């Protein structure tokens, strides 16, 4: 049953005295969309760089398709593609020429390049722009061309490091559709993103890296279940009241919306107790509602509250 294409065991990497990866472990199954999440500087890009053979780990093993990413780097390179930062897009060439050039770099024969270029231009909605220089492309078009280029050599695994950062909402939605299509064609997607909703929408499996370790791992639903059934949201008029309420009731604060977010078990009982406590202090919220937990709640709870090691695997 278990058909892992990526397997990471006790991976460690430090820069000087800074331990970035302190023994991380995870598996990704063939055809899955896997999202690695973590705060800025948590070690996501470092993990991708090890998996894509760009740097070597200090300890541990990273395998792709049964091959060691360090010892068998050349064979691994043939099975993967790394996108992002438009490193592969030549601004002065047209979209079509970019694809043709990448085909030649990958030693594909002329007729294969022609066929693959036509298919990819269509699949990535770049037919109209095919004969225009890439420097005239919008952010979304460049991102699509970048991914199309990475697919020319038929990789088994593609690494998407923040594929929708900087895209407008419509382009982001289009990119999500594209990523799902790639996965449904059997390509394994390794994704990092700063948008938790993106991981929620796309990922079959999510892992959260914190303090150099994978602290939780599972489907979006499993992760959300770990932190309770319902959230009670209390919105306050002023920052001062939000802080006062936080001191009284604990929970997570969202300072932008002046909301206090509480995890509740018995909804009616919790609501009554909460309102009584606030009433006694004469500081009623301006809005109150229940909502389901989000990945953001999971992220906040784990990265801001719990000491290292307190959260168990999902
Ligand atoms: N070549 C390097 N030399 C020294 N320190 C490095 C190097 N590469 C990364 N780091 C440090 O390692 C830590 C992890 O970086 P990494 O880029 O993996 O984080 P990340 O999770 O991808 O963050 P972000 O979301 O900001 O991209 C950071 O503190 C970074 O400054």
C-alpha cells in the first residue's frame, strides 16, 4: 500500500551554530500533493534544497524514488524539477522559444520538443502569448511558463517553492487548478506556501516544521481536529478590551481584527461562562460567533503557544 516517492529520515542541517533542521522525518506518497509549512526561516527552503540535490545534509538521508539525493544526485536530478524565482525563464525569448530551448537542453529530439511545447502551451494557457517575449508576461503567466519549463523533461516530482506568492486572487485560483491537474496526472508535488488556505485547499498531506523538527503531520482535517472542535470568536471595540479579555480568558488574539479566539468544548456552556466573565468586567464584545478551526489556528497554536515537543503527531 505504502508507495513513498520521497522519504526523509533524521535529516540534520546547521549553518554555523544555527541548527536549521534538527532531525526531520517524513514520507510523501507517489502522486500526492505535500505541503511543508513553517514560519519564515523555519527551514522549508533548506529542506527543498537538500531534496533537490543542491546542498548536502549534515546527517540523515533524503531519498527520491529510492535514490539518495546526495550519493545519487545525478539520477535524482533526472526525476525532479525545481521551479521558482523564474530562474529558468529567459526574458528575451518568447514563451515558445523558452520551451524549445529547454527541450534542447534536456536533449529531447526535435519532434518531441515540438509536440511537448504545443501541449504545454495549451495546458498552461499560454497559446496566445506563445510568440511574445517573456518580459511582457504578467506575474501569473511567468509563473505558468516557469512550471511548464520544469515539466518538459517529464519529472516525477516537482518542487514548488511558494508558487502563488505575489499573484492576484484569480491567478492564484488558476494556479491551484493547474497544480491539482498535475497531481491527478501522477506527478508528486512538494509545495511550500505562506498561504495556509492554499495548503488547506491543495495538500493531501501537510507537515509543519518548527524549531528544526516536524511537529505535526497529517491531512488538513486531521490537523484541525487536533486542536478542538469549535472556535468561539469574540470581537472587541478596542485593543485595550481585547488585551483585558485575553488576560481573563486566554486564547489566541488577532490584533488586526481585535478578535479573541477561544477553543471551546461544550458550546452553550462555554458561551454562557465566557459572557458571564466578560459581563462582570463590563466589557462586552461587539460581535460573537462560532466557527470551525482553520489551519491558521493550528499554526498559531503550535508555533506561538506550545513548548517544543508538546504536540503529538496526528
Ligand atoms: N547558505 C546559508 N548560510 C547561512 N544561513 C543560511 C543559509 N541558508 C539558509 N540559512 C538560514 O537558515 C534558516 C532557514 O532558512 P530557509 O530559507 O530554509 O527558511 P524558510 O523556511 O524557507 O524561510 P522563508 O519562508 O523565509 O523562505 C534561516 O535562518 C536562514 O537565514
